[in-house]
C-alpha cells in the first residue's frame, strides 16, 4: 500500500485506485448479496408442500402485520420486502405457490393436491444489514433463497449406491421375511417362483416381475400400513422416469450353481440395476444434492405413531438411510460423489397442531431420540443441527378444561371430512420410542384436521406453530 501511494505516475495511480475500488465493490457485493439453496425434504405426506407454501406466504406478507416474531430480521424491523423471482434452474418445474396458497387460504380451504416431483422456487428477500459497518457500506442487501422441494423417497436410493445387485437383492429379500412385508410380498414371490433367472432375458418376463414388485411396494406404502423404507425410491415415485426400462428389475434370490449366464434375465436385471444407480446418482443426487446449503427434513411423527410399531420402526430406518450421506468418512465413494456442503440441518416434526401445546415438549424429545444418530453424525461433520416441532398451518387451538378434578388440554378444530368444529382430547405423546409391549396400551389416534383457521386466529397471515423459529435457524444468519 505504501509503495502504491508513492507511485509518481498519476495515470497508473488512478488505474490502481480504480482496481481497489472495484475489488471493494465486489467484496461488498459478495458479502451483502447472498444465495442460499434450501432443500425441503421428507417422506410422502410429511408436510413439504404446506411448509413451503406457508413459508413463502409469510415472507411475502411479513410487512403487513408480522406473524414471524421469532425471525430477528422481522423483530428488528430490518425486513424491506420479499419477492418471487424467476427460477434459476430451468430444467426443474417451478413450485406452484399460487395454486397451493389459493387452495389453502380459500373461503373453504382444502389441503394441496399431493405432488410427486421435484420443484423449485426463488425468493429475493431485501433487508437492512444488522451491523453499522455493513449498513454504511450498503443500506440494503438481498438474500436469494432458492427452495427445492423433492420427495424424500428418492434419497432412499442413496444406500443402494454402495450395494451390488446381489447384495441389494439379499437385503430386500431378508426384509420380506418379516411381517407385514411377508404377507404383502406373497403375490410377487409366488410369481417369481415360476421365473427362471438363468433363462434368456425377455422383456415379457421382466416387466410383469417388476410390476408385481412395484405393486408390493405400493401396498406397503398405502396409508393403513404406512411403511416407508421402500427401495428403489423411483419405483413408488417415478417422476420423469415413469415407464422407463430402467425401472424393470426386481430383487432376485442368490444364484445357485448356474451362476449368471451372460444375456440371462439375472444378468440383464443386474445391468438395469447398475444403470439405475448411475442415472439416479448422476441425474438427481449429484446434480441437486451436492449443491444444497441447508436442509430441512420434515417428519410426520404423529402419523407414524398412529400407524403402529412396524411403520414407526420403518420410518426410523428410512430416516437413517435418507441421512446416510452424513455417515460416510471423507474417503468413501458417496462423499466423493456428493460431498454435501450443507452447513445447517433442521429436523422438524410437523403437524404439531394435532396435539395440545403441552405435548410439544414431548414431541420434540421423541423427535430428538429418533434422529439422535443422524444428528450426531451430521454434527460430527461440522453441520449445525436442530430439532423442533412445528405446524406450518395451525388448524386448532388448545383449550384447557377441568375434567373430573383434573386439568386436561384439548384441541379444538374441524376434523378431516367434517363441517363443524369439535373439542377433542388428542391424548399424549410419549417422550421415548414406545417399547414393543407399550404399543397396545398406547394406541395412538391423532386426528387429522381440515385447514380451517381456529377461532383465535386474528393475524392477517395464517397461524402457525414455530415456523418462524425454523426460518430463523435456516436462514436467519444470512439476514444479518
Ligand atoms: N393440521 C395440519 N395438517 C398439516 C400440516 N401440514 C401438513 N398437514 C397435513 O399433511 C398432509 C400432507 O401435507 P403435504 O404438504 O401435502 O405433504 P407432502 O407430501 O410432504 O408435500 C396435508 O394434506 C394435511 O392433511 C399442518 O401444519 N397442520
Ligand atoms: Mg408435496
């Protein structure tokens, strides 16, 4: 710097000064305009669409009577406004915010129609920087928030990447030995008993085998059974791969003395499995997954309790598999391929409005136990992890009443399929994963609700539970 100012050539000095100013400008731009790619994931029906829709709605309307006191940028009056921008990922469909918000906030509101694909949306959030210095440098700054909503089921393919076709087949068939899979798989397995894997590969034999396997997966998924550890992920949610030959394989029992004759059905299915791995790895995981900065994993904890021990245990397995990428050391194939740069991870148990407010504490404790291993692994890799209960759209209110000398907490709301509001006792959430013999006694029956505003909802924006805290954790630090 000293020699710089000693320079006797005014032209050169001016040029150099210009460069410094330019670089400073770049620096300011870099530090004050930021982009965050937020991945919203969770299994089917965990509440991704409702979360993404209400999050956008609240940010867009945050200046008209804030309902986000837990966000520092709002509480400190630094938010200047939010806009939906053109979406930068041209090959991904845009998240249909308008359609969903219209449905949710109509006079007769309805829940969004389920969608089974990836979608994305970009928001620009303008705010006043918190620090005096930053504010001097630039009176306002913009955070570009890209939100990517995608089926958690697709992440169940992650663990398949390190298994050969034979290993994966064996693991899947082992799972099918236990109920409820055993009964549900009977039809497919009976069909396979008549298929010779060493015979020459024919589409006419492979397709029905794969279809029956897919039917089996779909029957595991139906809401009454509610299993979630269903591989391959694209078999139940094919997205743009619907009908592709890539999806025509299924697990096969270990070969006997005949081995794997070239051109046999076994050989061809193993090839398709390998193509599936490659396509899924490159087509989805590598393209998107490795580019996320922040991730929220939504869990329908209450729905899993309702569905009983098998579904609950299966959700636990799925969760482990979904977060598999955090379990791998730096030298593993997975981390080399996807090296996620996620630095914040939020586990959120959704639909907290199904239960009374005094149960939220247990809901969070149960969630923490459930995600303990994944949270530990992620945290070990330097990721900040938080777990919380939330309701993106609160549809009930808690009412405390005396009942036979005891104070009990009820919820008041409109149960699904009904017209009128009702007062219900939703029961209690255990703080630990129930033991095998406790399930009978517990018998959880958490009711679903219509998306109606509860009578105490006064704010112009719809009520929620801790959505603002989730947002603060996910992006608060980028809005300072
Ligand atoms: N009461 C209540 N129900 C919710 C909430 N979020 C989601 N749901 C319920 O969960 C269902 C699935 O939500 P959705 O966002 O479509 O799940 P997705 O499949 O993960 O996108 C909805 O139809 C609602 O019944 C919430 O905040 N409160
Ligand atoms: Mg959805």
